[in-house]
C-alpha cells in the first residue's frame, strides 16, 4: 500500500480511552502539538464496562488525577447520577468516593473538552506500525497508509490489541461493545522486541429497565451533600438516581452449574488470564461453592435511558443461559436482555519493560499507559495516562521525568507495582496495596500533588490558589486549636458525655479534646468559634490531622526510611553480571529492569535481602572510592 505523510506532531497518542484522553490533554496543555488517534471516533472515553467512576482506592486515584490538572474528576462530577462515599464506618484512610455516571453524558463531556483543547487534534484510524529512526520513535503508520510523524508516542490501546469477544460457543475478532479490534499492531510491537501477554476481562448483560420489578429489590440511594471528585467543585448538584440490590439464589447457581460445559471459561476456549478480584458469575459459583447467594446491583446507564447494568453478573455463558439465570433473580423474573454479557481477550505488555516514567526502555520516545500495561479499570488507566502525557513532554524538553513515588500517591503505588513487580493477571488497585495509605487519603490529594503540577505548568492558577488557601486555613486552624484552652463548663461536659467521654477536671486544649475518638470539631467550634476563617475542606483536614496525629507521624517516619532507600541511586550502566555476591536470578532481574534506586531494586520479585545487602555494600564501596579520587 502506498503511504503518505498525514501530519507532523510533537506527541502522538494511540488510543482515546481514559488513558489516551488524559495523556493527550496533558501533553497538549503543556504546549506540545498533539494528535490522538482512535480506531473509532465514537469510542472516545467509552465506558465499555460499568458506567461508574471511583470506588474503593479508585476514588483516591481520580482525586489525584484531578489534583494534577486532569479531566476525569471534572467530567465525572458533571455526569454523575448518584454519588456515595464508601467505607465511612472505617477510618479516613479508606474513605473513597464513587459516582454512578451517565455513560453517554460522560463521553460528551470528555469529547467537548478534547475538541476544544488548544494544541490537540484527533483523528480516526488504526495504528499498524511504529516508525523508528536511530533507536528513537519517529512516527506511526495506519492501516490506510497514513503516516503521522512525531518525536514521542504514547500507546494507550486498552483492550483492542487482537481483541476477541467470546459468548458461549461464539467467538469473534472484536473490540469492546462491538467496535473494531486492532489486528495488526501486535506484530509491530513484537518486531520491536516487546514482550507481550494475553489477558481477559468481561462484562455483564444490560437489561431493559421497564422489564424489571423494582419493588422486589432493595433501593440503594446516594449520599446527600456528597463531595465532588474535583477540588474545583464544592459538591455535586446532579439528581441522585437510585440503584437496586438483588441476589442470586440456588436456582441461579443450578442453571450455571448445569451449563458449565458450555462456558468458554471452563471449556478451554478462553486463553487469556482473567482478573482475580472481578470474577465472572460462573467463576464465583465454582470458586465459592458453599456460598448460597451473591449480591447483584442494578445500575442505570443514563438519565434518559432504560438500559440497566447488572453489576455482579459478568458472564461469557451462552445467551440463552444468561437470560435463564437472570430470570431467577428477584425483580428480574420477566427481564428482557438488551445486550448479553461477554468475555474479551486482548494483548498487553509486561510492564517491567518500562521505567517509572512509563517509558519503554528499548525505544527512546515510546511511552505506554493503561490496560496495555496489564492494569484494569478506568481510574488506573487515567492515572497512568496523565503521567505518560507529562513524561512524553518532559522527554521532548530534555527535562527529568515527573515521578510520583509510593509515599506521594496511589498513582505512584500503581505504577511502581506494574513496572517493578509486574503482574500475571489484570491489575486492580486496592487500598491494601498502599503501605502509606493514611497519608494518601482522598481528602488531601490536592495538598499532595497540586503544587507539583502547578510548577510543571499543568495545574491552573485557580486550582493552585484553592489548594494553597486550604493549606493556609488548615495550618491556622490547627495552630489555634493547639493553643486555645477550654475551661470547664456545663456545655463542654454535655458535649463530652454525649460522645461517651469523661469531662476534664480543669482546662484543656481544644486539640487534646479533638483527639478523643467520638469528639467532633463541629461541636467544639459551636462551643468556642475560631477567629480564623476556614472552609469545609480545611475543617475536615484539620480534624483528620489532629485525630490521627500520632499515627500520621509514625507513618511519616516510615516514609523517611523509605525515601532514604529511594534516594540511593543505582548507576544505570552497572554491570550486574560482575557482582559475584548476587544470585543468578537477581542478576537477571536487575539487569532486565534496571532499577533507578535501592528502594526500587528491593521491590523486584526475585531480589532477596541478601542481594540487597550486596548492592548496598557495592554502592558504599564505590562512594568511598569516589571521595578518595576527589
């Protein structure tokens, strides 16, 4: 086929999902002439699975993307049908915001932003080959022969690489939701020497809302006065639409068990590795055979749509089996299925081939983000996308990469896990993966990351000003509470008794009172108002900090120890094969992944504490020799 030059760009982003959109917007906002290429223009920011944003640990990522100047949180707020703060019965470290989104409206919001972003163009086409020159990216080529030249490239291909949709005995080359797959790029990546894997994910059926009996299910309502994802918004004002809870039962499980021989998951048709923490309903019935029922949520896909998402019933069983099992659920006895559930297989890469900036080590200028790196979820994709877009720009400017480490954000935990440890199955973020989660709360993401993004040029003046105002108000209020002593009084005694606390015999500092678990800042300020102005977010920040101050200080000490290892850089030209004290496996893993620091080296699978001791001694010896030579 004859090729032609279709355009010259600084950055090309292949893919227009949640990773691709954040990457392209970041690069364009940082001044790079950017092209976002998508296999189908109608798929921009498509929510191919659950039309929701956030959730446990994922809400933290969305707020971090927002703090960095990203788009996901803003558009989730604008399209929210229902918002809830999860895990409120637990401590603030695991509080996570979740929004049920209007699927179509979310796409419209993102597309409107992309279309009007300066420096950003987008086009439809299938990337089939990566062009290189002298070991660097020089552009891409499409199936129709268009060549887009660029100096940096971000691959955000989602689940499209050799995508195959499987429903029962039926299998077809396809992307999600019946879109075209990317059939040729895999071969081009293999030609570059990229190590690839085959993963699988799935989605449940969509059903017609008018065929449901909502009275037979339990309504699940959103929270009133729920905060927004974006720190630029004071709250979410959209209507709160209910979701509905129902359950599987013994009849549901019987139908599934009797048809397992028709399940591609158990017949060997599916080759890819599926997600451990989001199994299909047939997998749940087999793995948890003793469980009598499983939760199922009926969730709206749009404010003006009758299409409902059956959360908890992901399946690749034949269509007749899916319909039969759905009709065993209370409230779904007469259900009409609009779209069947399906499994989708796709190619992705071993992310240990990337460095912490998401740069592919074997080819200068190539960055990867989202599900191509083995992750799952819209939020994980967006978090990687914004970092890849930033670092494509840093690479072009000859500036050091922009890195978020494990002590700074869930995005840092996510990327470090992928590029250092790798993953043998679709990776899903969880709060348990973040060892410093008390410091990485959803309420303080702006204080952790906005100033860094502002210095970079990505966070706006408005965003920076709001974050600094919140910080100043929090510091002033905290200091006032530390210094202000409340004398004994009947009102104070009543407040403490209602909280189940013993009243003090003499005067006590307000900060000390606030450390008592059931005592609320609002009640204390009602007794003795602060002379310092403080907004709602500053009040929340102050209360959390003082209540958990001891734990926070302890975790900050752990971070300091962590950062000492992270600051011990490892020369990138080190010859690991020459370090005799290292085990063979450690030599191979270290040579392949080229960790930047001792901290990163310690997290590589196959590198033992004994290997770390050898590395430390070696670096110490080199440091001493360097001082002597000086």
